[in-house]
């Protein structure tokens, strides 16, 4: 094989999740971008919910590994903790790992036929998300939730399925902390 890519190194700040050098623009997700993902309509359109700093491979190809840092701000929308939109991979069989850096949260995972699994995210967790599992991360703490992700380069993100079918569970703030509730709007994708 005659490689076309040169090796490269990036410095990941293990607390903040920032990347140096930053090779691609930060993607910001405000409440206005999240319509249809929280159960309630987000009331503060200009409030930042999370941001993603990509560390892209040059090609979106299965031979390469895409990475990113995600930083979810603390907060709630009508009692639901701030979270990512969540997605299945467009190429459903593509897997991924998350490495928790700081803060406290949960990784919700669900299959198209409605199996669910909830895993913790905090400094030092390494979550393996197998192909076929939709995934959404939720900040249940009072500080930003920061994690690093690495996934197969051509995975792609399918948001439309999650937007129309929802996730089986919601993570809501209760007097004693986070509780999982059934999502009344959830509809299985397949049986
Ligand atoms: C990509 C990976 C993450 C998420 C990021 C934001 O496959 O799972 O980098 O893109 O955590 O979440 P979302 O659901 O908005 O893509
Ligand atoms: Zn993913």
C-alpha cells in the first residue's frame, strides 16, 4: 500500500475538550435548532445547548476514523436535561466509542425495535456504541458535560428518524436528581 495520508497529532484538552490545532469549525446547537427533539417546544431560541468540535478525516470513508469533542451546557428545557439531538448512523452498522472527559451525564441508546440501554458518561468512561444503536447524550450535572467520540469515517448521522420517532426514554430533572420517564411520543421504527 502506498498511503495518501500523512500522520498527524492533535492536542485534546482533557478538561475542556478543546482541540489544538482546531481543524474544522465548531458546530453550535442552540435551542432553536432542537425543535422536535425535546418533548416541549424550546422556550429560549438563543440559548446554547451544545457544541461539537470535529476532528475530521480528509475523506468520509470507512478506512478512516472521524473524531469530535462534544460539550453540552448544563440546563433543562421544561424539565428535560440538555441533550444532543441523537441519531442513528446513516450506515446503520457503523460503531463508535465515547470517552468521558468531564461533567456527569447519561448515554441513552436504543435499537430500531425499541431495546434500550442507558450508560453513564463521566471522566474516564469509555462507552462502546455498537452498530444499529441510536445514541443521545444527556447532561444531568451542573457543569458542562464533555466527551470525545471516535467513529468510522463514513458513518453519517441520521437525525430525521430520531426527530420523527423520538427516543423511548426522556431524562428529566426531579427533586432527587435525574429520572428516566417513558416518552409519550415515542414510536418504534421497526418491530
Ligand atoms: C457522531 C457522534 C458525536 C455526535 C455529537 C453530537 O457520530 O455520535 O460526535 O455527533 O455528540 O450529537 P448529535 O446527535 O447532534 O450528532
Ligand atoms: Zn454517532
